[in-house]
């Protein structure tokens, strides 16, 4: 359960296709059928918020 350095996101976790994201302001949200590569790329992204908006939000 990696904690991340982000102004919007505190933690990101992936388990068997379910991506869980903890937002500082609104808590935990789960996204389903997310490929492992998306999770891996998310963790490596320099801006977690930008990656979330471009690759996860409204897609899963």
C-alpha cells in the first residue's frame, strides 16, 4: 500500500484489477478492471493528479 507524495492523493493500492485511491479531501475510491500496467505507470508518474485525470478518471 504505497503512500505517495501528492497534493491530492495520499495512497494508491492495486489488487487483482481493483485500484484503490485515497484522496486527501474525499477519502477512498475504488476503480475496477484496471490493468496492472496502469497502476505501475501511476506510481511512477511525476504528477499523480495529472496521471489520474488523464488515464483513470472517467475510464474505470
